[in-house]
C-alpha cells in the first residue's frame, strides 16, 4: 500500500498539468486525472488478486483501454 501511495504522490506532483483545466472548456484534463486514479486502482487490484504475472499482462490492456475512453478535446 505504501508503494501505491508513493506512486500516486509522484504522479500527482510530477504532472501538475493533469489537474489543469483546458482553456476551451474541454474535460480532457480532469478526465486524464480521473482515469489515472482509476487505472492505478484497477492495476493494483489485479496484482492483489492474481499476482505479478497477471498484472504485467493486464496493465497495458487497462492503460490502453482507459486512454481510449478519454473524452475528445
């Protein structure tokens, strides 16, 4: 759990642009932040339930799937 908290802290503090709203009123910035948290929780859940091998297989699938779900500009 400490690794997950450290990862999220680095992610948030390392990428402040994720939380900034776009000037033209799009939802891509807040959507990226939301899907980043959701992806981290899903990947940790796969790791916790099925182990490290399953996490290595599912992590790219989860990340790509969540990226495709982001709203347009």
